[in-house]
C-alpha cells in the first residue's frame, strides 16, 4: 500500500475492540496527525483519536486517507 509518514491522516479499516470501552472504534474512523514509532508488539502508530484519547495502532488496520 501507500507509505505512511509522521503527520499523515489515516482511516481505520476494521472495527477494533478497546479494553475498558464498551463500544470500541468503528471502521471508517478518521485519525489525524499520526506519529510512527518502533512498537514492541506490532503497534507502530501513535495517535490521538477524538472521543477515545491516545492510542497505539497497527499499520495493518489503517489505510492512508
């Protein structure tokens, strides 16, 4: 797919369960201003999702917006 860079906007492509949250994150949620990191367990994107706060995502569950 497309190469991601710091500051890009991405879209979540599948619904994600979130510990401590009854609803989770829906597919199609837009995430702005991502930061790429070297994640320990495959989580290589740091971001802040409106309504949820700071999170770490895997690049396999997002696509460039």
